[in-house]
C-alpha cells in the first residue's frame, strides 16, 4: 500500500513545561519524534478526524522533551520518558501523557488537569491509624466541613472540633481527602456475553508484577463456560491428531470432496492433468467426479488406515455414515443465507483432498465450472484463530502467549506438525517452496504494552501483538544451509530431520544442527500448510499400473510441466496464494482501509461464520447462548468451585427462577427449556435480570478476576484440567536463536 498522507496538527502556544530534562543523561538520548507521532494519532482519534491519514504534531508543547534509554545496551528494547512537567517528575507512557497534553490544548494551562502527575497527592507524613481511628492529617483536612469552635480567644487552647461520627465512618481511614477529580474507573473488560477478556486479564497481571518481575502462568480460563466444557475435549483432539498421519482431515478443516465417489476409485489422468473416477473392479476410466468444498463436521468412528487413501478398506465393518467423514458445504461468509450447509455428505477418505489441491481437482482454466462453495472457502483463506492457549510468560511491557494449535485459513496447524513454508516477500525463489519446518511452538507476542490503553473497549491506543510459529527448519536450497553453501546436510530420520522428507531431494539444516536452540521463528503468514506423507501423495497423483492409457479427454489444467515430479514441495503453492489474494479482496471482515490483510477470529465458528453445524445452531444463532444464560452458567461454575459468594448467588438465582416459573404458570405462558444448562453442569440456573446479576457478582466476588490463572486453590475438576495443559519447559520452546 502507498504510504498514507501525513497531516500535521498545530499545537497551542500555551504550556506549563519547565524545559528541565533528566538530571543524568548517561546512556540516554533525546527523541521527540515518537511522541509527535503517537500523540498526534491519539489526538486525531479523540477529535474524530477522518481516517486514511497519518497524523503527527508539529511540535511538543513548549518546555517538554522526549528521552530514550536502551535496556542493557539492547537497541531494540528501550524505555521512553517525557520530561518537562512542573512537578519535576516524568511521564512514562503515552497514556499518561495524553490527558495532560489534551488539557493544555483545551484549557491553555494545567489548572484542573486530571493527569496522573497533576492529580497526584502531595507527600505527607503518614500517621499510624487503626480501623477505629482517624489520622491527624485526616482531621485537619475535614475541619473545613465542620462548624467553627465556640471559643475565639487566642489565649485559650482551642477545643477539638466535634465531628459527626456518621461522617467519619465514610472517610478512608488514615488517608487524605482530595478535591482532585477522581480518575474514571475502567469498565469491566468483558465480551458481549459477559465473559472476562482472557488477554486483558493476563496483561493486567503482568503489569501488576512490575517491570522488575517476570510471570509464568498456566492459562486457566475457569470462568469461561466454553473453556470449562471444551478444554479437556480439545486436548484429547490434539493428542489424537498427533498420532494420525498428516493426510487425515481434522475436525473443522476445509477440504475438497467428491460427492459421487464411494466404491469407485480416483486416479490421476496425466494427459488431462486432473482426477477421474475409475472402476476398481475392471480397471476402466469413468468421468470426472462432482467436486464440492466444505468443512469437516465429524470424523470416522473407525480407525483410518493407509489403505483408505486409495479405496474403502476391506476392514471396514460399518457403512460410510460411521466409517467416513461428515462434510458440510461451506456457505458464504457474512451472509444470512446458509443453505449450502444443509447439503451435507458422508465421504470416504479416498474421496477427499486437502484444500491446497483444489486446482488439481476443480481445474484452473477460465472456463472451468467452479462450485460456489469454492469461492466461499477462498473468501476465508486469509483468516485465522488460535486454539489451545496454555501458557503465558513475560516481563512488563512484553509477553508471549503459547498455544497448541492454529486454524490458518483452511487447515489446522498444531505443535509437532511438519509444514511447508512460503518464501519471504520479494525472495528470488519466486513461486516455489524450498523450506519446511517442524513446528515446536506457536506464539502470540505482545509488545510495548506500556504504549497501549489499559481499556480495550475505549478509543485509546490498542496493544500490538504478532503471531509467530517457531521450529527446526530444513531447506532444499543449499545457499540457505547453515554455515555456508551445502555445509550442513540433513538426512531424513537423523538429528531431528523427519523421515517424511524422504524422496523430495537433498536437504540441509537452516539452523545449527548441534544447537538445541538453533530454531527459526517467523510470521504465521509464511506457513503454507502441512507436508503430506509420500504414500498419500503417490496415491493422489499417480495412475495405478493396472489402468490402461486414458482415452482422449480435454485437459483441465493446461500446459503441464514437461518433467512433473510426483513429490513436489511446491504443489498447491499457486492455489493457496491465489486463494489468499482472493480472500483479502472479498472477505468484508478484513479492515483493508486500515491496511489489514487478515481477519483474526476468536473461534473457528466465528472464523468461518458458521450458523449451524451437525444440525445444531451455534455461535450467535444459538438461542440458548444469551448473556443471561452465560451469566447463569458462570454462577453455576462458582458454585462448583466453591467461590465466595457463589452459593448465595446460586440460591438467589434459583429462587428467582422459581418465581418466574410461578409467574409464567399463572399467566399460562409456556416455560423456557434449560436442557443445555442441566446437561452441561447438572444444576439449576435462571434468566434473572442481567444488570442485577452483574451488580451481585461485583459485590460478592469483589476484586477477584473472573478469569483465573494458575490459581493454587482449585477444585478437583480444575486441578485435573490444569494437569492436562501443564507442559514442560521443553514443550514450551522458550528459546530461539534466529528470527527470519
């Protein structure tokens, strides 16, 4: 994108700046540019200036200067300060600075400024006090609110002023009252359903630890009904997927499937460069299959074997409804019309192909008749969501959250997968892939948190995060070999090189093979998809020896390569690249005006905009999933965990529900089903007024976060969940020596 036009904002001439900088500038240097840009952007947002421009200040208020101090000689990690405040203190973040800057522009002075430095209390000698006493400082402060003493004779000792005890009990004990404006309290950091924001809860805990301390927490989102209901199930899925070959479709993935293939086989027609149906019994060619694109909604109840890649195994005891995959065609995202999802199909494994190979199945010619579901799938290719978040580590103002898996467009990528990598933008390798990675960690990094607002639901500066994958990397390009050209050959099956690399060519280590930390960390966009086993690739793209040469058949993918390789690392490269480009242009959820090229979702349901799956409404279309029911479920979870206030709130909710039932019966109104709640938690709940419930929750729980992290006082159920996700330091893969 071309750079945005820069608009310079004029700063008022009035200022209270003193012109004083740091007393000791050792290891520091002056830099005003950072504040000119950041404050300019915040001011533009605050004053609702039009978007699409880059805003900056023409100068800082007179007497103010910005200073930078690198951390321990590291030029990439620095601390920034703004000096010049009359108090002699300095601002440490943009969020501290902006209220003062805004007040100077609006009021031509600092009188009444609500910023942290202007409203800070003057230091006083703290008097010892008990819960039943008031300090002398407090008494002197409140004397202006009481009647004058009866005696006015200066020669007589003044009698202590009489103060109404009712007034005293409302004063903070041992503290000064203040006429300064009370800072606005941050709103509850919850989503539309009232569930606490996981990231914000972790960030708050990191900030409270301070810049001198580090935290390392297991992620336990105990007050999220979704987490409590699905966490152990999710980790069971990860365990099952790790034991399966890469060619087995995973739950929630987008695949290409043939609707009219069951007992028939599929074979690669080299002359037509496409897949055709074949009669396995008499080895004859049939027509092209009728392809569709959909999401894997159910996986087989019977185990999948390598034989299933080519045909239905003779070992199958059940029909395709139980031995196959339930696939629901994908409907258009951001549309209320979801008719395609109702046309589900149970398909055997040999009738399914990864979405990366959609061109081999459907063709790439302009005249090809492509199903509407293909365009729907392409539209969500530039979308992602992370799942299985298990660990949070950091030192303010930077942190990293570790996850087990990532839905990247059509595929699920998880720790332990062998994935193909796309070249860096502008790389001379062009439209070819030469690198693979064994994923050892998926990391969501939070950077410069001190520059962001602590309220994620206001119009302040948002925190910056970036998603990376990390792992040991191998390449077919000898120029990328560690230590020099072709200096570090890698043999499949040895020194960390996967056996699945066999047959693709000569491999080399990208990182130091003798160093455990010799791994590569790169942006998630570089991941193309899983590398599939040789047996699957040969079954998909070779012709059985028993098949005769096919009769004349019009080529679907014209101009095949003269010497096409069966094992080609770049196969599917063009299909994924074109699908991502299509997604950026057609997925209306991507904020292209802000320069975004990906849609980040919280769940796979949101990512694919699913309304119904397996015949049940999900997400926003689930009538049982309202803010009221979610609040009720959270109260039920508190009862299960024995939280303070949970039992009282539960009984109040139950009584309210009984009253509602009686009221409905008297009015002859049919009741509301609570089967989902009863089945999920086996207790009663209620749809009481959510506002009253929020107030009761705030009163009973007090300052206890709704999202708890690594709480030692857990119930047996929570302890079991914690054991499932507690990983060793090696699994967390903390150290990386290279970033590409």
